[in-house]
């Protein structure tokens, strides 16, 4: 939780933070807004929309969204044959 809380300022611009705070019912003028916001993630595991939004936010804060092709990079398989690195002892 502390890791995510610390990443909010570095990964989200002020406008994004404010929009998320309002959407997740975190007071804009309250104390410890980042902590309140992070504590609201994953609070309703039975609501698929809530889970999806929480996952997207965490992915952005952690840095999975930086590349643009999250799933491709996570699940891409490399089927190329390894190069033959035998060394002839001549």
C-alpha cells in the first residue's frame, strides 16, 4: 500500500489525481488523500467494474501501462530456436 501511495504523485498528473479522488469519494481538501485513495482499491471483489478499475489504476502506478502493449509483453512467447553456441575444440 505504501508503495502505491508513493507512486501516485510520480505516475499521475494533478488533474488525473483530482479526477480519481472525486470518482472514488476521497475529499480533495482532506488529509492523507493518497492513503485514503489506495485503501479504497480492491474493496469490492464482487463488483467486476470495481476490480477492473482497481487493476487499471494499480497497473498505471506500478508502470505496466508505460509501454502500451501490456498483455502482449506479459504473455508474448518467443518461439525462435536458440542459436547453436557450440564451440569446436580444434
